């Protein structure tokens, strides 16, 4: 599955806006799987931040892409909270 996400899904970033949105959602999902199963420090957070340019400005303003914005906001918030909790309780 790693090769599918890293090779096939990454090429969606070169496509039209709907393909980039699918790429964003799949890459965020994949980073959450890595985050839940391994310890790669802040690698996952950096990768999630790098997926933000996959959004087209029209997707933020069209009103039809609430799901993608909700996923991005929720995922970012949960990532920050879990990172803070693990930082304080891992010592």
C-alpha cells in the first residue's frame, strides 16, 4: 500500500482540481495511518502541511467542498492535539 500511495496517488497532484482534492484527502489519510502505527517525529505534520497547496482557491469559496475543508481542519487540529499530548506524556 505504501507504494500505491507514494507513487500512484502522488501523480494525482499534477491533475485538475478534482484530482488534486482526491490526492489531498488520500495523502492526509495515509499520513494518519503512518502517524498511528509508527514514530516518525514531525515528518507526518510536515507532509500534511505540504499537501495544502493542492487546494484550488475556488474549492474554498465555492461552498461545495465543505467536506475537504472539514477534513483538513479536523485532521490538523487532532494532529496538533495528539502531538502535544504525546510530547508531555512521553517523558
